[in-house]
């Protein structure tokens, strides 16, 4: 026969379960967001001269607004 858990052990179990679930959700979300940010940095540029945001279309990353190379 299974003995019932005392209330203090049950509450501790709930706290540990909540922490475990938070970690299991938080870590993958942070990893995926970092990966997406790194991928976006390869294609989206901000011009150092005029501050215009644009998509990189060529290897040099020439700004379509002021024609400077970034």
C-alpha cells in the first residue's frame, strides 16, 4: 500500500517540479533566440555612416541609401 505524502514533502515536490519545468522551457527558448539573432545578423545590416537599416544583397554590404561600404 502506498503511504500518503506529508504536506511539507508535497509542497517541496511541487516547488522542485515548477523549477524543473521552468528550466526545461527557459533554456531551449534562450538557445533558439540566440541562434535566430546570429542568423539575422548575417543578413540585416545597419550602415555605419547614415544609420540606415537594410538587407545585405551583395558580399560587400553596400548601403542603398548613402552608397558607403560597410
